[in-house]
C-alpha cells in the first residue's frame, strides 16, 4: 500500500513541480530575494541591540537626512531608520507566515471535514463561512484585532481568521474532487478508518490547491497586517513594525520623506518577492491540477 | 428572471442577520465600553455603573442582541455616544463620499487596466508583455496607503497642486481615487490579459482576419467586446471589495466616508456606532454584489435561461 502510493506520484509530482518552478525566472528571483529578507530578519534580531540601537531616543540627531552614518536618515526621536527597518523585518514575516498558518490550518481542516463527511456537518460549516465572508476583510480584522487587544499575536489572529473561509472553500472543493476516487473507495473497502483515510489519502491528494492559495495569501496577509498597524491596531510602538513606522512618518511628511519612503519600500519588496514565488508555485502546479 | 432576483434578495436577509450577530459578538469581546471612553474621568465609578444598568449594558449578550436586532427592524440602530446622533443617520450621511471614492477608484483602475491588458495580450511573451506584467506585480505588491502618502508628499507638499485631505475643493478626489485605483488596476489587468488571450484564439477572430478586417478593428471591435464580460464582472466584485476596503485610504486622506467614520467610532470605543457601521457596510457591499450578479444574469443568456421558466 505504501509503495503504491509513493509510485502514484508523491515524489514524482513534487519533483516535477520543483523542476517547473526552477524554470520560472521570476519565481527563482522572488525566492532568492525572499531568502535574503529572511536571513536579514534573523541576523538583525541577533546582531542589533533592541535597547540601544532600535528604541533609544537621541533627540539631537532627530530627523536627519541620509548620510554615511545613517544611510536612510533618522526618525523624529533620532533613531536610525535603516536599523529599525532591518529589525522590523521579522514582524512582517511573522505576521504573514503565522497568519497564513493559522488560516490554512483552521480553514483546511474545516473544509476537509465538510467535504469528506458532507450532509449536516458540511451545511453547518459552509453556511458559517458564508456568513463570515461577506464582512469586508479589513473591517473584520480591525474588529478582531481590537477585541484581543493591541499585540503581535492578536494581529496574527485577526489577519488569519479573516482568510479562514477562503481556505475552507478551496479545501472542500479539492476534497470533493478526490472523494469519489477509486483509491478512497478501496481504502474504505479494506476497513480503513475515516481519520486514517483523511490523513493518508485525502490530505496529500488535495494539498496542491491549498498550498497555492497559502503562498498567495502570505503576501496579502503582510499588507493587511501592516495596514492594521498603520491604523494603530497592530504591534505597539516603539517596536519598529513597518506599518507602524509609516503611521509615525505621517506627522513628518513635510520634514522627512525618509520616514515614509523606506518602510513602505521594505513592505513592497517583501510582498513582491512572495507574489513572484506565489505565481511560480501556481504555474508549476497548475497543469497537474487540471489533470 | 424575477424568481432569480427574489431568491437573491431573500437569501440576503438571513445572511445579514447572522452577520449582525457575529459582529455584535466580536465587538462585545473588546475591553472597555463607550461609557468609559466618553465619561472616563468625569463620572465616578458608581455613577458609571448606574448608567450602565440604566442603559442595559449589564444584560447578557443574547438579551442585548435581541433588543438591538428588534430595534434595527424598526429602523433604529441606536445612538452614537461619540456624535450624540442616531448611528443610521451618521452612516447614511457618509455613504455618498465612500461611493464616490469607490466608483472613481474602479473607473481609474479600468482606464489603466484595459489598455495595458490588451496590449500585453496582443504582444504576448514580448518585452511589452513582460514590462506590463512587472508593472502589475508592483501595483499588487504596493501597500495602497503608502502610495497615497508618497503622492501627498509629491503633489501636495512639494508641488502644491492638489489638496492633501478632505472632500472639498477641485481635485480633492484625484489622489484618493488613484490610491484606490492603482491597486485594483493590477488585478484587473491580469483579468483583461487572460480574457483577451482566450478570445484572440477563437475561430471568429480568425474569420474576421481572413475576411481582411483591419487588425485594429479585429482587436477592439471583435475581440475586446467579447473579452469584456469577465472584466466587467471582476470590476464589479472589486467595487464591492473597494467599498469595504477604503478604510485605510479614507484614513490617509481624511476622506469623510464610512471607513473614516468606522475608525473614529473604533478609537472612541463607540460600540453602537461600530456595530452599525460594520453591519451597514457589509449590507452595502452585499447589495452591490447582488446587483452585479443580477445585471450579469441579464447580460448572459445562459444564466437567464436557467431561471426564466
């Protein structure tokens, strides 16, 4: 049984996806840039000192333009903008990745249960999703973020919960397409339990569309997360979250362009890299999805 | 056809009621209430407590929700503590500004997206195609509020051409609408490109070319016209999303729309107004999307046929 499943395509399928992905120049560029950002984010947390280099107030050096000492200038408290952006990278990455992990986990689980069991369970789950999804996502996220209080975790939860319905729908659709396959019927015939069938057969076979959706959603989660921080509902100051830095820059549009320009640029480059990867993953998996 | 419309309208009511309960429940989770926010220091703790008792703040969630929804059916969505006015009236006063912003935003998005999408479809896999694909990706990856801030720096502060906030004076709509439009344009451009690519390969396009019709006429009269249906549908969906998504843009430009009202209500912990804003915005965008579906059904004979028995 195990050998059979492997031959069916697990490794062959993923190998082919990887080959297709590597052929895509944009996707590879995106992947390299994203890896660099992750590396910088990790290094910054270890190499920069939070108390002296990130949040220490130094009024005499406030609002300086770009210089050798401060390549991106300084903010209204005299803090180095480049350091703050480097250190802030891990907030955006964490928000994007954790939020999507939350929504993928909850959404796919609900979708798989709904798709596999059908009937009343399906009706209850999918109707609940129908009720959550028409609420405009930014507004719902604001609502949830303020309900849990201003923190990184609550921001991740807010951004994550908002996209649960999207994952539930994708997962349900793909489970329904594999549910009628012969190998599921065969597994049932030899007496495999529902949990066993779901874990061993349904999840691996409905994974591709969920994965495509997840990659794409990391990008939008980062944007929604920084929007909430911009509105004052995210990571509290003085932590240098990019959206929060933009919110501070707003009061100094006249005097310091740097405070607005660079944090936004950082968000854009990160999101762009993830979008490139997302497009690559989708294109690499799409021909197989149509099978 | 009428059966379809009636069905859509009837389906909307239970969904909106359920939405109202979810919103009511989540807002209720948030710490602090409007009495604390408004009378924080003016009243003693006992006075505030009596006030809560009188206003029914201490009843259980279900009781308060039942009372609320009962009043909503009578057309009363409660009083805003922040503005001392009925929530419904406050909201309705702000709707035109948000509609104006969303419509202009989508209009700008279409003006950018259709030509770019058509050009990159005609020149598939050439330099022009790559360039516009990159432009689209940049547009999608850019946080819209950042783009808005950069425009304020350039056009209001450095050049002094446009007002940086509000909905008054000539040109005040330009920057907010561009901010909404550029992000949407990226998505619509992708739709235009793929829809055009599909249509260009159809037999009737080959026939038109074979007849000797000029290339420009083939593209704009035969191809684009047929490619337009998915584009318009996507634009409609985007419009619905834009209505709920202008919150951040409205906050950047101090645009007096419903998004700004919602954020102000949030910051003041004006729960009555927050709940009202969320329910009404959901209703507004759902109704809009329903209209688009219905129009679409009228345009597309296949959908029409299904319901015209």
